[in-house]
C-alpha cells in the first residue's frame, strides 16, 4: 500500500529538492527578467511579451468560464433538487411520468437518463431514505454569533434534518469559552437533527501539526464509532466538512445525495460546492472585498473545469472512503487541497471531484480593527499559498518506479499544480513592472526602439485585458447580497471604486503571500501551525467599541 503521509521532520533528498522547485521557479522568473535586461533588452521584452500573451489567452478562458459558470450556478439554484431526489425512490414510475416532459431546467435531460439507467440496472441503487449526511463543523474559538447561523443553516434546508448527523469538532486549545458555546448549541439544536455530537480535539496530539486536519480527523474517528454503535453502514453516509462560518445553500444536501446515488463509482468520488465569500461582503474593508470576490470568481471558474477541479475548503466525501484512508492528513495546514492528492494516490488515480453548482457561503476576512483585518487577510492567503507544499508530495509519488498511478496522468497534474503556484507568485509582478525593468537597469535600453516601445505595447495589451475586469465587476454586482439597511447608498459606489485596487491587491497580497510560502519551503522553514483566520461579526465589533467607550468615560 502506498504511504499517504507527509514527512513531519526529516525529508529525503528528492523530497527536499521538489520542495524547493516552486520557489526556485518563481524567483527564477523574476531573476530571468533582470538578467535578460542586462544582457539584451530586446530579449527581455520578448520574454515579457510572451508572459503577457500567455496570460491574455488564459484571461480569455477565465472570462468565459466566469460568465458561463455564474449562469450555471444561477440555474442550479432554481432546480428543485429535493423533488429530483424524491424521483429516485421509484425511478421507473418517475421515468414514465417525466419521459415526455420538455423541461429546460439545468440537468433535466441528464436526470431523465439517470432514471432510465436506474430502471434498467441489474445492480441495486442506494435508496434516498437510507442515506445520511454527516456534517463536521470545525471550530477553534469562534463566538456563538459566528457558529449559530451555520448550525441554523443546516436546519433551514430542503433536506430532512433528521437525516443529518451533526458533529461539532472543537479544539481543547480553544479554551473554556468555545466549550461553553458548543454545549449551548447542542442543547438548543440536538432535537432538530438525527444526532448532534460535540467532540473535543485534545491538544498536542502526536504526529500532528497544529491545524484543522487533526481536528476533523479526530471527529471523523468519533463519527465512525458512532455509526458502528448505531448499525449504520459507512456506504450510506456522506461526510461534509464545514468551517465555522460556512452556510450551505438550502438545496445542497439534496443535490449531493442525488449525485451520490446516480453515480456508480461512489467510493472514488468527492463533491465540491462553489465557495462564495459573500456572507459579510458589505461589512469588510475594500481590499478584503476585492480579495473575497476574486476568490469567489476563481471557485466559479474551477467548477467549470471538472478535469482540474480539486477539493477546497468545504467538500463532501463518502464515509467508507474516508475510513479506508484514515480520513484527512494531520500533517499539513492545507488539508483540504491535500485531500485531493491523498485520495488520488490512495485509489491509484481512480478518484474524481464532482462539481456541485450551488454555493456554500463563507465570510470574507474581518477582524475587530482595520489593520488587524489587513494582516489577517495576508495570513489566510499565505496559508492557502502553502498548497505549494503538495508539489513534493505529488512529484515523489510520480517520479518513482513504485508509483501506483499512470505516469502521464500524474505528470500533467504535477505541471498544472506547479503552473498555478508559480503563476500566482510572479505573473502580476512581471505584468506590472516588466515593461520598465529593461529601461531602469540597463542604460543601453534607452537607445533601443523596441525597449522604449515595450511599456506602450504592454499598456495596450493591458487595456484589452480590462474587458475581463469589466465582466468581473458586472458579475460581482449581480452576486452581491442585498445592501444592509445600516449602509447608505454611497456604499454601493465604494463597491465599484474598490476595483481600482486590483493591481495593488494582486501584488501586495496574492503574489506576496505566494512568495512568502514558497520561500519558506525553499529554505526549509516550514509552516507547521494553522493560523486561524479571525471571524468577527459587525455586532461584536460594535459591542467592543461600546465597551471601550464606556470604559473611557
């Protein structure tokens, strides 16, 4: 059996080499521009133009996927997934009833085909009433005001809450306050679900980094034992992990259960909703709104490319698969994205992520002061960028005679993984400053017509690329939740003006976070502690200000 674990301390020479590769390529891309500018400004210009043209081609695809993905999500939210799931109870009768319908709903034809296949299948399909959805909510020290709406969202669903097994996984290191909060939630909501269990993850567990993976894995083992005691088959349980601020769309569990039943190879599949960071989008500062909206768009784009889709944040996976592979990794701070690779190698390449085209709404970053919010955003992004730590994990399992996956399938996935992290780090810097570097560092460039025209050429290309930005702005306004009554109309104009910050955000946050994480890997100073993102509500901020005002008076 292939070793699924990430090394905690000593690395092999090959593993250590591949840890360095993302940083070497990212820093090398910047260094190459400087070296070419010194040697021959024309070559530097060609290099930058190639980067820009490549980015423009990618941006075209991104714009198309953003637009079509937004439309698909809007259509998926209008589908009655509860009714479709109900059709699977008696597929033959449902097929007879629907075969002459001409519904234009998203997936209507595929639904009819699914009913036909189930009707004529020799193998039995799971019954909807036999399936349970287990939800693990991971929390550290979040307040009741953050957690309660998440639990409430599980009650306000089209899926029967009596088929939901809720496990709130909290950290011992979170202190007394979080223990009191989860006990209060258990007392208030236990009667609404099949079960509501609270599980305390002990601190300082062996062979674990401080992170979410250890917490939800500990809760996963508890869930396994609970199912054993209840006589519930692992094959009849779908496990969804949520952060403390996650609110699934009301149809999410009907949708996931439907997809789980109609696919044959269930154990080898995971289900990925679209994470939209919109819960508190009106409340956060402008830089955070740009980051949150950009991340939301990226998740929409990813849903439109199933062949490259990976686990991210909240996702669902069958319990039987999780039990076999010992749940999630406890040795990485990016257990969500790493779960794709862990599953892909465990199942010998027979693993796929199915897009679920309805959202799970999450909070944008908000702390109790403006500057703490700016810092918290960078901390979150550097943790996500630490997904570059998957490069050595994948590479050492592909470049070996002991590999259990097809070489070319693994190699192409490795290239895409590398490309994503290197692009995140260096492209925005090359695009913004690349046209000026030859003129600044090489006096000879001032006498080169090509070098002098390069900034102007790049400016023209960048203006063309603005079309994609306009599409993003348009879609961002369509996605916005209603403006809270506490904000005046001028807040809407701020939502438009914020996009002027895009170049600054791309460099100061995305690129800087990527370089930070890749450089830590490069020099062997690993991020081995999950920095919990601050999750504060406006009500908590106002309460703090009132308390400070009273104390000051």
